[in-house]
């Protein structure tokens, strides 16, 4: 009997332990558990260890608090100018209120998708095709504003909305490709013309610089030639001046030596004749003959005869008559 009681007690303890273990919950990071008690909302469990009452409490929803991504399939929309295009969008959202997310709307992800399609149609309907293709930032900002306001009662925060791709009809794509090709060709022609213009300008500038350098080189050469001629004339003038100075110096030295040698009258007469001969050989048109030229000539003849006698032995005994001071014989 006691054995049966002990066994029953053990079984009851085991059941209690199992029940306790089954009703102990650990909420991980970035998670939140919505708890209902007897079918009514009781609270939201945050990160940590929690215990629920068996049978009475239950976990209604496990909500992730991380940022999530919704990538919707392309949505067909019509622009203001009646062109049907397909737009592929991506939404980044985050649950901020687990209770509102659980009880605010049935199937919240489907609700967000339908709301996104409706909002996109409204925004694109106010834009023409060209504006739709070039206004992605405007579309993103407008959609995020509208969706964030609409999903706030659902406990959802819309962080970003990105338009992945905008696909116009095939015929419009071909027309756009042709337009882009024509635009590229036009830019190529403009760039080529600008390049040729720049090249011509550079060539002209180079030719101008070459002419300037050539003129400067000729000018420098002329200046150098003039400087060389000037230096040459200066050197020639200096040489002639030096030559004249040397001749004058030699003449002065000769006169000084002649004076220092105390020359006789015949020697002075000979020097006078030499000076007269040099004057006669010059280019002067007028020659002034001294008044005593006859006496000088006679003296020169006597000296010549004297020299000839000394050179001729047959005339060695001949002596020229002695002259007085007035040139007459003794």
C-alpha cells in the first residue's frame, strides 16, 4: 500500500515538473511574445524568462522586432499620359507594437502589399512617363510617407521604400533606345567638332609661337652681328691707334736718339731730304719747298760723291772742296 502511494506521488511530481517545464518560456533577443489569458490580451513578453499558467494562458503570436524586407512582384500602373508601365518595389519595415501588429489587421503583410500597389498607382497617375522614369527619389519619398502613415495603426514602421525597376512597354523602350542612340551620336559629333576646333587653335597658336620665336631669333642674330661688327670696328680702331702710337713712339725715339747723338749739319740735311721725299711720295696736292733746298741738294751731292769716292779706289785721292757756312767753296 505504501509502495503504491509512493509511486503515485512520484508520478504526480513528474507530471508537475513536465507541466512546469512546458510552461516556462525564454524570449530571445529581438523577439516579443503576445500572451492571451482566457482568450483576451494579457500582455507582451519581452526578452527574458517567463512562466504562463497552464490551460489559462497561451502564446497568441511570436513577433520579430527586426527590420524586415518585402519584395513585391512588379505592379502594372498607368501614367498620366496613359502609358502602362510595370514598377518593382521593395519595402523595409519594422514592427514597433506587437499587440497592434497582432490585433490591428488580418494578414498584415498582404495588407501592406495591397496598400503599396494602391499608393503606387495614385502617385504614378499624377506623373507622365518621362517624369516617372526620372523621379525615383520623389516616388520613394512619397510612398514611404503614405505607407508609414497608413500602417501606423497596425504597429508597423515603414523605414524605406525603394523602386527597383521601371519597365515601360516594348515599343516605348525601342523609341527610347533610338533617342538615346541619336543623343549619343549628337554628343559624339559635338565632341569631335570641339576636338577639331581645339586642335586647329593649338596648331595656330603653335605656328604663332614659332613665328614669334623665329622673329626673336633673327632679331637676336642681328643684334649679335651688330655687336660683332661694333667689336670688330672697335678692335680695328684700337689696332690702328696702337699702330699710330707705335709709329709715333718710334719716330719720337728716333728723333730723341738723333738729338742725343749730336748730329752734324750733313746728317740733318739728309734727314730733311728723306722727309721731303716721303712728303713728295704722299697724296698731297701741294708741296712747300724750303728756301734752302738748293743748298741742301748741293750738300747731298757732295755727300754722295764722298761716299762714291770711298767706294771707288781710283777716286780715293779726290777731296771735295771745303764749303763755307754760306755754301761757297773755300
